C-alpha cells in the first residue's frame, strides 16, 4: 500500500466517461450571426443550434420559403451535460435577383411547441 508502483490490476483497468442524459427534453437555443451578402461574393450563413435533447432535430435553411438542400451540417456533438449541438451552414453567391431575399433558419424539435 505504501508503494508508488502500480498494483497488479493497473494494466487491466479500463477508463470510461460517464455522460448523463437529461430526463426531460431541452429546447434548442439558436444563434445566427447577423450577416449580409455581397453580390457575386460567396458568403456563408451559419445557424448554430445547441443545448438540445433528445438528439433528433430538423434544422434547415430556407430562402424565400424554399428549403436550401445545399446546406451543410457540422458533426452532431454531445455536450458534457448530455445535450447536443450542431451548426448548419448555407453558402451561396448572391446575384442581382437575390436582393431582398429572406433567409430564415428553421428548427423543429420535440421540446419546441412550433418550429
């Protein structure tokens, strides 16, 4: 017991990380940095969604009411408190016809009453 040498089971121990999941759904929090596009310049619009549980979530960028399928998701990340976060980024090059376009990020989740 007084020795600094590892005991006979030291090489057989396996470490693990304990993650507890919330018992109730947590509503996602959403952050969209305010940004405007410049015509003929590729611009990325991120929609950060974090702190949600369970992991099932639908996040989409809309442009003039239509889903933008060219959006890209970051990998879903699990936080130490058991909630999740991700970022959906819509990248495009604005043209003259895009002037005044409205770009909302829509999030649907079990903990939200409406998207």
